């Protein structure tokens, strides 16, 4: 299966992917606060069971 994103091809480990994801969320929160925009309401999702 081809890689879905050119960026994903450069991520070698789960830890790197998690670090990049956390960084993206931190930046999103910071910029939203700087711009005076509200953050989305947190949501939770139930796990599907068989």
C-alpha cells in the first residue's frame, strides 16, 4: 500500500510520530490563544466492542 503522505515517509518511529503530533497540537493551542479563538470542546469516543 502506498504511503498516504510524503511527510509520513520521513517519520521513522512511533516516538517521532507522537512527538510531531504533540508539537502540532501545542502549536494549534498556542496560535488559537494568541488569536483569541476558542478551542474546540473536548470529546471522547467509546471503543467499539464486538
